[in-house]
């Protein structure tokens, strides 16, 4: 069953939560155009969509963090307008995030009851009562966690369970789980699902956001698909197929989206052999050749970024070697990597890619600071000259040179990051989520640029969570799952299903 | 969990509005540093006109002699604070140096050897801070509170409650001598060298470029190959060394080596650096601004003293200036944010993009 | 959802065995443990070398010396736990102490209780100024209180000028507070202990006290959870002001003279006491009891050095070593916690 125009009620009666036509804009950027999702009591409802489809904006509206510009928001059939997280909580909505925020110094019990600890004698907090109630909650969930230990050092899975315990103690009727399984192991996912099912059976409405189709189909009763900030459709899980959902999520023909032009594939530039780091990734082997774009795909938390950071020398590794153009790279030394000819466009522009308070020129020239210096002295003029050369290439406007990068749009900021690495004339460029959070126009400009760079013989290692980007740009796709490479696909073999299958590989055994 | 959600700076999220354009010259003339320098000039002008006896070489001499210790230590301190760290132990290092000088001189060592050992002690003290902060990775605030007590304590151990005053008269006379009739103390030449050294280091070298990046974001700095621990270590060695020089100056200028020399100076230095426009959060600030800040506090204090304003009120001025210098920008920032928000609300959203904004608010 | 859990005061007893294990376990993990052990070791060693150290007079001196720093350290701990700091406490103490002297001279016969109340109100006002500046201007407390350190000291200077008030300016009963003892404990020390107990109960047992820990643990999260951060931080500064005010009044009782420079430089001793007592400098953990023990340890060192005839000039150096040692111990503990993390986090240096 497909509900193109989702009605306010259906056979399930008034919805526990109903959001229709919600919109949210930030300046000129529309984060959500038509956010629609309707949860019935006693169902687990999946929300799926690519990165940037507007899911997280929708969740933030439900959580009371954002106030929608338009749309109808009903809880138990009554219109609500949340001004804060507290309002949302009071209405019985609890959100479990992928990485919950607990107070690391407080005990588990206190994290559950902060601000509403049970009181005993003389109006003071009764630790005995608090501990007992926490135990009871964990007993209900069937998960033993010591209520007296501090939250610091708990696994993410346990932290989520604590958030769920908190939600139950708050008498929450709507539970929103925002990609809860991204950082969990197979057994932990099973435990979470068992908890979710038992909550559903007791009448809770659960919104489950995930990229893993196997989980969605195994757990959820209905599926709502979003794309480009809009509601697309809602399906009964029993009547839907993975192919159908993927088609609706992507909504266009992947092959023609971002075509990488053919380039002459040359010699091996980067060679990674047997790279491993305990508990993070292991047995990583791959090559990247000049003119080639190799995508490192997989789910968030699969270890893609960690591998790239180890290659570049930001993080240490325990085993294996990294070789660039035939010579071994010194571990844990980014400067050596830069000197050898590697550039790294990191995933977090604001914290890793740029120094937001510095000007465009300073940022661009930061990678060149040693080579620009004459007798140890850098002149601002030479810096600007170098910066202008590379920013012009990327069409960053000349007038921007002296502006702090914080005043530029996301797309222009990303161009500055690219410019500062191109300025080093790298042999290998690592790009981590190169088009995250930038507008469509700049996005295709970035893709064209990456294609051109490959054409000029640069080897590119790309990490991306966007399937169309991976499939459109990569000559080869390496799929990672739980710290290992689970598939190596050539362009011809790389279909959405094949990548998704490899990315969630061991899940099928677990469920 | 070590993962804490830090609030992003207020700018940038909603940034697609056309950035305000100003010419380079305008920005230079309207920047934070320039304002500090104007404030200094305006005050000097005002003092010259309205305070009798202010406009004279004598003023220049005494004023500079008084501010030299703060001026010296403020130079490396600026770099330390720009990287987002702090060093509270500077005055104790100066005190330790002074005590060592006294004891070694008393013991009959040659003056050059006395100076060398004393300054070396400062270098070692700085390296000790640097080791604990940069290599072991302990918080600088806590470490330097500890070494503040430790180094001052060692000064006491070295010299007890004695005072050594019999330094060679020609040496102490040199330290208060002036260049010709200008009233400028001869030692200002040395101070100038230190100022130029740190000014060039911060503003015109790859190392200095790296410090700003480091102060804004350790991650961003590491991605461009900056060696975070090593840079910080050397900065603490620098504060230690310069503090030792200040200790030497203090001892010879007042011709007195005591364990409590320069005590409390750390707060005066930090106040001057922050007044000079260095952000306590790191990533922002400049040497010219700091020099103007130090001189402004020094001049105001001197002028008030000349103007018969009670000595004791002077520190109120220091405190008020410090608070104003940090509170004012934050008031301006909130006004600007409010204006910006209104502007955004008034501007109609253009329908251009898909919904790929990751509005980076603290998510949970 | 059906499993509503109603807070009820009493209820089913938990298994005794697990309680016992919990108690032993939590004692082992007490952040106050190192400072208490160090204090016990210091006292025992000193006593072994010089038995006079634990004579009634020796104990009395030890406690008298600790009292004022102890009260200040408790107040400072409240502020540090919220991830702030108050460097102006020495100046607040100075102002209140001089104010106390002035009160006794200007209003002879004023009830001592009134003096205490006025002193604490005065301290509260000065603390509130700090708190308001920190919370409203959103500037780090380190900078603001460095500024007020100067301003309060300047006001003290301006007010006092060259004036000093001496012990004979005050009623005898007031001075006797720091002379008379109950069961060997000086009266003002008993007051300090009372303060420690009250504040400790508040910090551990009141919801708003726990909020302070949450704020220090993660200020942004605390805001999102709906904890009134501004109000609570202000409360912490005011409480610290009240305690600094109390310390100021007691200072006037304990010491012979108060004037323009009373309490200068105390702030770093106080912060040091809190840090040595296991209060994490970046907030969120530690306790006021630990801070009080930290103060006791630091002030006892001086007496202990005299008792064992070590040069008293070593005292401050030892304080420095103790501060560094407690930071290192803290770091070792957190490294051990980090090692237990299932997902190894490689981002920090």
C-alpha cells in the first residue's frame, strides 16, 4: 500500500504522532520542504532516505530543537508547537541519538533521573530509591547495567539502553531512534531490537531511522521514504521490496548523475598493505592508481574515515604499511605525508578542514606555509598570490581573499579546503564526504573538479556515504563493514544492491 | 565518553548572505589592534595636555622602567594564549631566577656565570611546564597553578627570607640608565629585540601561522601537518626563558634579589595580554595589540599617579579595563547576531537547493 | 507505555551482598581517597618523629590554621564543579574582613550574629557580581574573576587606605571564637566543619546540587536537558561569595589585624586546595569534602615541617609538588577508564 497523500487517520485510529508538510529553512537553504511522518501506537515505523534527505531536520523538529516554519504537528490528535526539548519531552516524545549524550561524571542512575531524582527523607535525594528504580528499569529491558557506575567508559550500546530507560521512566509514548545501530555490533543490535519490539508490544510508537535495509525490513511495520527534503511515500513493510525503496530514495537514474570521465589509469600511487589498528580496523589492503578514483564505501562507523586518517598519519596503526610512489610513509606524521604528496580534505570542514576565523588567503596558504617562507619569513603578499592562484582555479571570488572563511557559504568553504590541498600539488588526494552539506550547484562543480583532477593523473581516494556519489564517481568501490573490507567492486559491478549488501554483510547472519 | 558536544561559534551556519566587503586598508584601520593603539594615543595625548609634568623624558623613563617586566613576559604569553593554553607560573620563574642570582652572587661566582645559570634555570623551568602540558597532555591551567607554587617554593628554598642587594653598582646603574637625553632606558634595546623576535615569530613565520590554526582547532592544525605537542613545548620553554630575563631585570633594576620578587606579576601580564585583544579561547590576537595593551595600562597607571590619584585606585582601573575588554566584544557580538537574525528573517528564502543543510547546532 | 515508575521513598531492600561490594568498590574509587591517605600519612609520619605534633595544642593549631582556607576551598569547589573558577575570593575575603572591622568600630555593641549575617550578605553580593558577569557576558570565569580580583582589591585599598583594625578594636567574645575550644576543637573550626557538612549534603542530596555536577560535566548537554544553567551557575558564585564572606568574618576573629591587603594571594592556595582534594579543574567531579581535606593537607604541611624541623621554606615547594601529583593521579585514573572503552578513540593526542 502506498499512501501518496497520507490521511490524518487510518484504520489505526488517531496517530500517536503526526507531522504533515513541515518545512524548515535556514536563510536561503531549504532543509525540509515537506516533512511528513505519521506514527501509530504499537508500531515500529522506519524513516529512510539518503544523507541530506531531511531526516535529521525532521527529527530535530520532533525533538523540539527546531521550530518548523510551516506544517501541521499533532500529538494524540492535538496540535502542538514545541519551544524547547523540555516541551517535546513533556508531550511524551523521547529521542535516542546515534551517540547519546550522557554526563560522563555522573552515575548511570543519576543520568536517568537527573533533575527529577526520587526524594526520600528531608526532601533529599534517595540514592537507594534511585538505584532500585534504575534496576527495575533495566530489569524491564532485560539488560543488566550497574546503576552505580559512572557513565564514562560505557559502550555506545549501553548508553543507548540508558537513554531508553530514561525514556521509559519519563513515560514516553513516542520513541525516536536516530540511526541507533550505526555504531553497534551484531549482538548489540539484536539486544536493541528485542527492547524495541517489547516496547512496541506495550503500545509505544517507535520511529526508527536507519540506512540498513536488512534492519528496516526485519524490524519495522511500515516504511516512510524521504528525498530532497520531501515526503515520497509510506509503505507496509510486508508489501515493499528493497529495490522499490532504493528507487524511491534515489529518485533518478544513478548512472547519469555524476559521471566521472574516463581517464588513463596509470601506475600505483598509494599502496596499503595489511593495515590494522586494534578494535578499529584490520587487514586493510588496497592500491590507488594515478587517474583513478577509488571509493571507500560502507556505513558510518564502518572504519572508513579511520583508515584514511591512519594512511595520512593523523592516527597511529599497529600493523601494516603505507607506501606512496614506492617509498614507505612514516606513521603518525601528517607533515611527512604532505611532503610525500598526499592531500586530505576531511569530513568536518568547521573543525578539521578550516581555521574558521582566519581569512581565505591564510587558510589556503596554510598548507604551503613552509614552502612560501624565504629565510623563514612569510610575506602576506606571497601568501595572497599563492592563494589567489588556486582559488581562482576553483572560482572562489577574488574579493573573498581577505574575508574570514566563517562568512562564506558551505560550498565556498569546501572550495577553500580543496584549494588549500590542490596548492600542495598532491599526487594522492583523500576526500572524506566531499559534498556533505553543500548545495547542489557546488556539488556538481566538486564532482567535475574531482573528475578533472583524476584526468590530470592524480589518484583520488574518496569516502562517501552517498550511494549515487560513490556509484557515479568511482572507478572501483571498496566496501567496508565493521573494520574490514567486505567487497571490491569494479564500476560495472557496483550496483546499489551489491554495495548495500556488502556494507551490511554480517547483519544477515545476525538476524 | 570523551565525546562532548561543543557549541559551534555563532557565525557561519547561516552564511550564504553576501559577506560584507571592506577594503584591506579599512579593516586594518578599524581592527581590534588599531583600536587599542588609538586608545593608547588618545590617552597619551589627553595626559600630555591635562596632566602637568606628564610630557617629559622623565615620564618616558619611569613609565618604561615600570612596564618592562610585564612587557617582556607578555610577548611569549601572547603566543601561549593564542594556542589556547595559559602559563600562570611566569612570575614564580622570575622569582626563582632572582633568588638564584642572589645566592650565586653571594657565593662569589662571576656575574656572567651567575646570569647564565639563572637564565638556564628559567629555560629548565619552562621545559618542565612544557613537558607536563605538551608531552604528558595535562591541562595547562592546573599544571601551571602547581608550578606557580613549586617554583616560588624553590625560590624560598634557595634564598629563604634573605635579600641580596650588593650587586655591582655599575651593573645596576646600567639597568636604570637612559639613552642620551631621550629618557628611554638603555635596556629597552634588549626589550625591543624580544618584542621584534616574538612579533616576527608570530606574524611572519610558518610556525606563527601554525599557532593560530592550533588555537582555533587542534584537529585542523594536525591536518595541515602542524606538530601540536612540539609547538606547545617550545612555547613553554620560551615563556620560561623570557620570565627568567624579566627576573634578571627585576633583580638588577631594584638591586635586590628576594624570593618574593615579581610575585603576582602573572595576573598583571595576563590582564594586559587579554586587554590587548588576545582571545582567552585561543586563535586570536596580535603582538602590536598586546604591546598597546601593556603600554595603555602602564600609562594610565602612571598618569593617575602623577595626577595625584591615589595609588590604590590604580588596580581598579586595571580590573575594569580587563572586564570591559572581554565583555564589550561579547555585547557587540550579541547585538550583531540579533541584527543578522532579523536580516535573515526579512530576506525571502530563495528556492534553490535541496535539503542538504546540516545545520550544525549542538544536536543533543 | 505501561512501566511508569513512581518515585517512592522506601521500598524493597536490595540484596545486602551487592550493597557491600558496592560500598567497597566505591571507596576504592573515591576521588577523595588520595588526599585522605596523604593527610593520614603526613600526620602519622610527623607524629612518629615528633610526638608533640599531636598534643592538644598541636592539634588545635593545625585546625585553626586550616579553618579559613577550608571554608574558602569548599566555596571554590562549588564553583569549579560547574566548570568555572573564582579567582577573586582573596579580595572578597579582604573586603569583608575590613568591613567586619569597620562594623565593630562604627557600631560598638553590634550583635556578633548581625556581623556574621552582614558579612555573608556582603560576600554574596560580591559573588553575585562575578556570577552575573560570567553568565550574562558568557566570558570565561577565569578572565572575569581576574578582573574582579583587581577591582575588589582596589576598592579595599580605597576604602581602607592606611587604616588597620586590630584585635582590641573588637569585642572579646568575637576574638574568643578562635580561642575557645569544645572537646579540643576550636569554635571556628567547628563552624567550618558544620559548613562543610551542610554544603556536602546539598551537593550530594539536592537536585540543584546534582545539577551543578551535570553542568560541569557537559554544559551544552545540561542546557539541552533543560537544566537552568544560568541560574545554577549564578547560585554557585553566590554560594562561594557567602562562604568567602564567612571566611572574611572569621579571619577578623582569628588574626590580629585587617587592612587593605588582607587575603592577598589567597586565591591560588584555595584553588590548589580544591585541586589537591580531587576536584577536577574542568568540572563535573570531586566533592567539597575532598576540597576541605585538601585545605587541611596543605595547611598541615607547614606545621608538620616545623614539627620535624625541616626548613619551613620547603612548604610552598611541597604544595606545588602535591598539586602536580594530584593532577597526574587524576590523569592516570582517567587513562585507565579510557582503556576500558570498547571502541578505542584515537582522536586525542
